[in-house]
């Protein structure tokens, strides 16, 4: 098992990056609309990862009485999440105001997040003015990112050579191809992978980093950030394959009702990585031989926090997905996902598509892998604790520890533990 690497001293690049990190964009003055007398000039100051400051200079013949910053994060969401921020100021014909989005208050945003915004201004005479809608990219400008794009995926990296980046890109594409071939799903939104040079650099790019954090996925934004040292490229290939698969699964199963069962979500991501390793195979075989498989019902919710149980949960999940893909028509899996997406229970979805519920799936799968039939009373693995994560206010942030053992979070609740072995 790979352990988290010890943190080492901040690099000079990081310190100088902080000093130079302020990205100042001065927008050209918006022309005065013929029907109003209000003129404006806007400015953005990005301090990654801490804050974004929106500033406005406005003037009018009549005192300006109302200023609103309207913005919206560019992400998959069930609702139109428009935020209006009313700015306090004393009415004046000339004013300079600003609004700060403090990332510590919203749980942070990853590099590559896009925000649409505009200012709404009103003066005492009743003139109204809206600045043009603009889009801001919240990017980690402390690094000189290089890019590699293929299809819907763009890889950003700054450490390591072209061969390193192209290996990670190939692994990403192979993962998408595999899931596409087996389930018919494909990415329909652009996706970006930000590859930091190691986990320390990754955590420095986060406002609330977890000590174990090796990667973070924001599937609603189509963004992933991972710390991968060039010498860890073999592990990195697995990590990007797994995370890309999660983004694809998120897009194909996006709904406002419920998450996929954990075994299906993690199983698809594991399946997309390719063939199981010999370690993974033997762990599953040992569990079969000792009749210690974790029940599928138990795998539908949070995986155990116990590392060994968690590893077995991932192995079983992969095996379950492989069983469904290989034994049945591949379109059926996507159909089952679709029923869940429409709000049906897991059992209903399975019954409609495969003719068995979760227990029926477990019985058929056990038979296919040569395991004894399940207990009649539903056994469960080590109780799966859930943990609310302070500070993780981005409801759909999906954090994955990609080095060592860590947790996968969704909606602020731990729901899985994942570990990687070997490098
Ligand atoms: Zn995962």
C-alpha cells in the first residue's frame, strides 16, 4: 500500500507564486448605453485558491442607489443557482464598490471552475444598467500549465515531460473508451484534469485540504485535480482512469433524486481502470473461500472505513459490474442507471431491467464467481460509519484519496474508502 508522502518544505515556486498569484483583469469600459447615463468599468482579482474580488466603478448623472453582483457557477445542477449580492454603499454619482467571494466560506473551488457574472446598477432617476454577461475562469495561475486536449478531455500539467502527459491522457481515453464500449455512455460536457506535481502541491491548492487527500473530483464542474509525481505515472494512470470514469458516471446518472448505489458507482470506475491486479483478484478469492463477502445491500451505501473491508468493497464492486456487463446485454446497465435516475429505488430498477432485485443480484453474482449462497438474513460488513465533513460545503464535491487510504465524499458525507497499492 502506498503511504502518503511526508510533506516537505514549501517550494520557492509556491512562495513566489503566492506573491505573483494575483491575476488582475481590467475589463474595457462598457459603452454607455444610449438610453441610460450610467457608465461602468469592471475588474476581477483572483487570488487562487482563496478568493475572487469583483470590483465595479460606476458613474451616473443621478446618484446611483442600487448595485447588485449577479453570478452563477458553471456546473451541473438541479436548479438555476443564480446568486444576487446586494452591495452596501452610500448613494453617489461616482462610486467604486467590490464584492469578495471568500472560498473558505463556500468550501473552495477547483482550478478550472467557471463563474458567469454581471453587475446590475440603478440610479435615483430610475436608469438601469446591466454590464455584459461575462465568464471568469478561476484558475490556479501560480503554475505554468501546459495543456493536452483530446475529445472532451483537457489535461493540464506543469511537471514532467510530454510523454508523462500523453500516458495520462491515454489512460483517460482508455477509461472512457472502455466504459463507452461496455455501457454506451459518453462524456457530453468538457472535462479538465489538473495534474499537480505531488500531493503537497495539490493540498496547497485547496482551502480545506484533508491530510490524506491525493486527489479531488468535482464531478458537477467536470473537474479533477490530482497530485501525480512524474515517477508515479503508473499509479497516475490508474488514478486518472478511475476519476474520469466517475465524471462520466456522474454525467450519465445525473439526477435530482438520488445517488447510484455505491457498488455501481465505484464498480464502474474500477471497471474502467482495466483488468484487476493479482492482489485484487486474490483478495476477492480469499473472501469467497472464507465466505466473508460483503453483502451487495451493504455495498449500496457507504463503504466501510476499515481499510481491508474497503478494499474488498472496491473489488466486489468491480466484480459485480463485470458480472452485469459480461452476463447480460450491455445496454441493460445503462437502462438500470436510467431507472434510478428517474427516481426508482435500486430494487425497482434492477427488477425492471434484469428481473431480480438486490438480493437476486447477489445470489446470481455469487453463483457466477463460485461463492456460497448468501445468508438468508442480511449480513453486513463492519458497520459503515458516515462522517460529516466540516468545511466541505460544496455539496457535490467528490473527494478521493488517491494515495494511501482515504474517503470519497458526496454531499458532505463520507461514503467510501479507497486505497491503491503499488506504484
Ligand atoms: Zn471512486
